[in-house]
């Protein structure tokens, strides 16, 4: 794997997150926190979004060798504006991190087992894939509210010219 591909995937991930957040701007706070049925596991639309953000934050910390034991609390995000502000901080941190990686660093294995774990690029791909799952869940909720976020596919991202690659 190479650094340009990783930067493209990270940029895509946060582009797609922004599209979800754009659609959420039109959601009432009541709908943001309303219990979901069926519940995909995170309780509410806000719960889905906070879980996705928490995962992006946590894995970045792991990759940077920092403590990732803390969890984000959905109650710290009473509205979409608060959530978006924190997500943009995370996007900036990810862009700085991904942009600093060499090809050798991206292909390096890490982990407690003497560096015998997954490679950095594999974990980044996992983070992007995980985000895809939860953006899909959020998109279903939003579409049910008449607020579809539209296409979130990587090829749509590439066609917008948003990719740095």
C-alpha cells in the first residue's frame, strides 16, 4: 500500500462523514436522540454517529501509540453542531497523521505482540470500512426522515474531484 492511496481513503472517509452531517443539520434534536427501532446497536441516530466518531478517534490514537481507553459520551453532543465541531477536529488530526506517513510506515506492522499485528494501512482501511457501515445505518434513518444524504460511494467521491490523489 502507498501513502497517496491512504490519504485518498482518509479524505474519502471524512468527505462521507460530512455528507451525513449535512443531512443531519435538518434533523430535530428530538429525532437525533429518538430511540431507534429496529436499533442497530447504538440506540439513536446520535448514538450511531458518536460511535463512528469514537472509533475514528480511538484507532487514530492506537496508531499513534497513545492511550485509547476513553470513550466519547453521546450526551456530550447535544446537537449536530457540537458533533460536527468535534468531528472536524478529528478529521484535521487524521489528515495530519495520514499525511505524515511514509510508504514504509504505512506498511509497518504494529501491536503488543512485537509488531506482529496488522499493518497500519490495514487498520486505516478497517476504520474507513467501519465508517461505511455506520454511515449506512445513519443514512437509513435519515432517508426514513425524508433527508437522504445522497450517494456516499467512493467512486462518487472521486468524481467530485475531492480526492487529493
